[in-house]
C-alpha cells in the first residue's frame, strides 16, 4: 500500500466514492486529494484532502473528505491518508491543521485535540456550521500541530499488509424477474416449445 496524489483520471472514482460514503464534497477539486492505493492490484482504498481557507486574518488548513472504502477499514488506510495530508500541510507552511468530524476519538490517536467553536477562526467556525447543516450534524472541531502528529505503530504495521476484506454475503443469483421479464409468459428466440 502507498498514498499518492490524485490524478485527473481519479476524479470520477473520487466523486462516486464521496457520494457512496455520503461525505462532504464542497469546493471539490480532484487535485487536492490524496489516494491510498494497493501496489499489487492498483485498487484504490481510501482518500482525503486538504482545503485551504484564505482570509484577511491569514490562511487556515482543514482536512476534509476523509474516507476509506468498507473493505479496507481497520487496516491503517485512513491513518496513512491523514498522515500524508498533515505532512502536505506542513510542507505548505501550516503549523496547525483542523478537521471537523463526528468521530473525534479516531483522530485523537494521532494527536488531534478538541477545539471549542468559539475558539475557531471565523472562516472555520462558519465552515463547521455549514458542515453541521449539510452532511454531519454531530460534527465537532479538532486540531493538531503538524509537529505533534503521531502515527501509532500498530497502524503503520497494519498498512504494510493491508488487503481488502471479502464481503461475507454471496452474490445472489440473478433471475429473469430482476430484469423485468415475466418468466411465465415470456418467449425466447430459440424456444423449442417444450
């Protein structure tokens, strides 16, 4: 597994995955995303992006659109996406990275801590309210200092051996009725009448 920058050809997959996982796609630009990819199969497993908020008071960095496909969960994929995004933010000169989430305990393992809404810069407080009103009613604000990010060793090890987890439900056999065919009255081109 590895994490790379998204490419133009990833755009449709990203939009489909964002919709499937019911994530925030505000100000979508595929070039802002990173994608976790299986090196052997080239299968995409997870993604996320940073979003920069520019104001007269400065610039602020938000992690958003974080998602891991169900078959890849619990294997460090999301952790490595978050790590790559925090590194990218640091490379762009940000000292602090914010995120709005309904799962703050997940991000806490990396060093993210809670931020009261009143303590957020104005553009981020507005963003939190919009997010609560659209895709994540229970969203809370968290932040981490870029230098304070920590990758738990168990997640680093899990990522090295990540593989999709097979769906336990067997595919149901398709019947004529699934295609709108009435099997009692339908005739077929090569029907012999037997």
